[in-house]
């Protein structure tokens, strides 16, 4: 018989019946060996784990407290910060707005905090300064009161003496029925913001995120920054600092190295998706604080400087091809501008009979538009004199020809409203 060489080899066995190198037989043997090693290792580790778990802990009953090394002396900067904090603690307070409601069968009083910030003692009568936005909830939420917490953690009810949304400042006073002894509070020392320098060291003390009496340190990063108030007006001359300021610092003091008030911490710059400190904070300068707080204490509000002038809408003035300055629409009868001889716009149904005076400067500052005018006027003080530069446009009597313009200047006495 002839054998087919395709299916038989030299040992006369068909090739399909012979074990192939690397075939299923070898793989199965390797897998079994690996599984056996793994099981053996698992049994060994499990036995070792049980032995360790049941072993007594390596304690030493004779162990003794370690001896701490002596603290090195504080350097000059550390001593400065430590002494400043000790000095200022009695002057800085928590300011909380809480809603009080009676609940349950026994009419128990429940409290819910709706606002929180910082503040500081302003004078010997115990008045307290904070930001307006810290206590703004009082006007919006019923049954709310202000609570002031001192450094010794005692809490006291307070009332609002007055506030200025335009400058984001408010003045509080301890309630008549709930007033701490005079020796438990100390007024803050006042510094001037008129001589501040970029790079000057500053400290901030407040209650960020509810963490009472927190102090941070930094420098003045910039001066004369405009910031927006809760009334959407511009607060001029803010102090920029990199001292860490976070929500809850609002209304707290910004201090120089002597512990003098140089600003009221008010706002921080943030990036998208962040609400915490990024190293850019702003404080209302102390000279402005002094002026505003004094008026609130005197009158319960800030007397707004007033020149007795209403302005024409700037868009209309620009459409009339006046590219610079602001135009007087009307003057208040017997007001500062009227007394100084300024005049307003006169318009009939058919035409302009008289252009209002075009104000181009106030106290030597150029007035390009309404924003410049409002900024300069808001910096004035009632009762002080102010120089107003303006252009008077006289129309020809017959309505034909070229208007005649005259440069004029008048001195007004600032009024108040």
C-alpha cells in the first residue's frame, strides 16, 4: 500500500495526531503552573496577614513626651505684626444680619443668617463702620436685625445710624437695650490716605468666610482705582492691595504698619468660575471714609454736592455736533448755577431758541462728558467754592447766520441735596 506523505511522517503516525510544539498542551501546562504559584502565594499572604492582624501593636509603655525646642526670638516684622494684632483686636468686630422668627408651639425664636461681614469701632461713643452691602439685607428681608460680635465673642444687637449706598458705607450703633461697657471696645486710630505710596506694607483684619479675627499682610499694589458701588455709581480713589481679602472681609479695616486705618476693605477682583482671593483687593480710602462717616453721623445720610444743574442727554449733545463738554438743560431757581448766571436750554416745538451753557471744566479738570462731570462734582463738598468753565453759544436773533461762542468762567458755591 502506498502511504500519503502529506498525512504520515517517518514514525508512521499521522501528523494531526502528534502534539505540536506550542500547541494547546503546552499552554495548558503553563497556565496550570501559573495558577498553582498564584494560589500558593495567596495562601502564604493570607496566613501572613492573619498573623500580623492578630499580633500585638508595637507600643512602648515607657514612652515619654518629647521635649520641644525653644522658640527663637521673633524678628522685627513678626513683632510688628503680633503687636499690631493685639492692639487692634478690641477694635474689629463681626457684623451679621440675622432673621429672627418664632417657631413651634412654644414660640421659640429661630435665627437664620442672611448677611455677614466685618466692621470696626469708629469713635468713643461706640459707633461702628462697615460696608453698606453687608447690611443691605435689612431693607429687603423682614424681621432682620444686626448683631455685632466683639473680640471676646460676646454678641450685641445694633441699629443702623445711616448709610450711603453710593459710597458703600454704613454706620451702626449698639442698641440702647444691649450695649457693652465702654472699656470693652476701643476706637480705631485714623490715618490719612492722601500720602499713601505703592509698595507700602499693609495689614487687613476681618472675618473672611466666618473665620473671626483673621489677619493678612500685603502691600499697596496701586492707588486711585475706581470701583463700582451698590448704587452702580463710581467710588473714586480706591486703594488696591494684594493682602488676602475674601468674602466676609467686607467692612473690615485696611491698616498701615502703625495700626492706623487707611481704608475699608470692600471688594475683590475675581476670574471666571472663582469667587475667592486672587491677589487683587480694593479698599475705600480713609480720607473719603472720614468725610462720608462724619456726614452720616451728623445727618443720618450723606449730603450730595449739588450745583443746581440738570444736564441734556449726552447723545443729543453729540448729535448737535458738540463733541466736548456737557450742556446745561435747566438750572434750579435760586440755586448755585442760577446765582452765578449760568443758563439752560430753551426749546420750542419748532426750534432751539437758546442753547444751554456748555460746561468744559470744573476746578481746572477737563469735562469731556457726563461721566467726567459726575465724578468731579461728587468729589466736591457742600459750602465750598468751585470754578466752572463753560462756553456760551448765542444764536443770531433772526435765526440765520453763524452762532457766536464765548468762553466764560464763573465761581459757584456748592449746595447740597
